[in-house]
């Protein structure tokens, strides 16, 4: 029996999707529903009806964020496997959520951007897929919290 080793900066590897699902403990196909009234209202202001939508995490999204924001990246605060476990917490307990537009490989897409401060500032981004009625993992990253700059006095 081999021990499962989490993704780390010393030995970067691909994160097994099954391991992520096992660690988070969600239902099959990693679809979960945490769509609250604030999300419905925010989307409605952008002419999007989230009725029947589910959050979805696919391996392509995970691999994108591992490659762009994981141990091999130049990010000052690279993501680790345990950061992905925070996704349901970030969605439920977000400090801020907004709708934005981004370019994917194939098209322009609306995304939800969740922000949550947990020691660092976490950003979780989901693509709003109207055809599939899903909010799909797009990327995730974390940054150091910006310290407020002292205002200059005009004395």
C-alpha cells in the first residue's frame, strides 16, 4: 500500500482529482449546491437566472490553477492541496462576491469572483455556464493582504 502524498512545492505533481473529492467529501461528480439569495440577486442584475445551477469542479480547472498558481508558479503564495479544501467554505463565508467577464480559450465568459480573507486573501473564480446550468471552477489563487496606505496630511 502506498501513502498518498499531498501536492507540495518540493515534489510538484498533478493532484489526483479523486483524492481532492475524497478529501473534501462531496457527492459524486463533485457537484454541490450552495446557491444562496445573494448569488441569485447578483446574477439577476446581470440577466442570469441561477435556478437549477450547481457548483462543479472539473480536473481541467484544478490543473489550470495548479500550473498557474501552485508550487511551480512564480506566485508569492502558491496554492497547496489543503487550499482547495477551502472552496466550499469560501463560497459559503465569502467576504465579497462579484460578477466579471473574462476570456477563456474559446470565448468570453461571465464569472463569479469570490473573495475571502483567511490569513491571506483567497480568490475563487467560477465560470457561469448557462448551457450546462453550472458554476464551474475556473481558477483559484491567494495573495498577501494589502496593508492600507496611510493618508497624507496636508498640513
